[in-house]
C-alpha cells in the first residue's frame, strides 16, 4: 500500500502522544515503529495534536533519524496526525 492511498486513518495502528514530553515521545515513537516493523504493519498513524507544534516537531525529527521509515506525511483530514510508511520484510 502506498501512503497516498490511505483514506481511513482510524483503521491503522495508532500511537497517541497527547500528554507526552519530547523525550518520552521520542522513545515511544521508536518503540512503536519497532513493534510495528516486527508485526509487519507497513502503514502506521502517529497522533501528536496541533497545539504549539512542539511534539509534532519531535515526531518529524525522530522519523527523519529512524532508518525503518520510508516516508511520512500529515494526514489529509487531520493535521494533528502523521501517517508513516515503514519498511517491512
């Protein structure tokens, strides 16, 4: 599946980062990616909220550094979510 084909984000595995600080969010994101990699889930959803953009910035920085991430984009209907495509074998 391609990331642009995602229509219903509620059916994707989801990590909700509301209430997390930057460091806890970074660890949770990497753990979530690793868990979904092991389960073979190719597309995942990370909910960071809109707010002041602090956690969203952390999400983007973490995704850029993670070697299992192929691509990501903001969800079309919800700018508080980022849809991520990860490598699966």
